[in-house]
C-alpha cells in the first residue's frame, strides 16, 4: 500500500519513516501543486504549489496506515502554517494526501484526535492524491548519505533518537 505525507523537509520525513518496521520504501518528492515535473528549485521558489512529501510503500500486515499517521502527528508541528522549524515556505506545509476513501476517513479522524493535543489550531491539509513527482536523485536517502551534515545532525538525529526512545516497538531492527 501507499501513503503520501508532508511534514516539512522531506529529508527528515524520509529518515523517520524508513526506520519503521513494515515500511518497504520511502521516496522523497513533490505533490499538491499545479506545475508538472517541478524541480527542487521551482518548488523552493514557492510558485508551483507543491509540498515536499514522502511516498511510503508499506506492508499493512506489519504496520497500519493509522500507525503511520500516528508517527506523522508526533514528529512535526501541525499548527505552523508553511513552516517547520527553520524551514519556511508553502513547500514545508503539513499535508496528508490520501489514496482512497478509507485513508481519507483515517486521516480526518486522526486529525480530530491530534487537534485535542495542541493548544493552537491544526492547519494540516488533507487532500486527495493526484500525482507524485519524485525528487531529484541527490535527495534520495539524503540522511543515510549525509548523516554528518549539520542539518542531519541538528534536526534529523534528535527526531530519530526520539522515535527510537518513544516508539521502540515500531523501529526496525538494525540492518533490516
């Protein structure tokens, strides 16, 4: 099955979801906009309407869509429009792109639950899937290839440590 979500920078989301047992692949890309085959530079300029997202291929017998949503809500701030931390712009907005009616219902229900946990309004968009454009090759497995980069060390590492500490039963075993 597929899930498509944006929670700020796709490097961070890709690293987080890749850690989960039952996730087969995670691809960084662009969705939710109007320009066909956008480039990273075009998306960052803000004129395409796309968000940085990850497309997650997962085994629903091992990990549920609802569990993916739970990770989504826990590891970003869904109350900040067009921003996650120092990353600012509509491409960093919080977005869930559903692939079918069951995913839509699950996303809406999980958003209602998340709204009770935040003091500010949740601004996450929930929209139907139309098209996913894979990001350029140099974005693929960015964290794995560049773990020593400052962004990875100061933004992604703490989220991965938190995931491993708070949800150890979801994290795949080392090397799998």
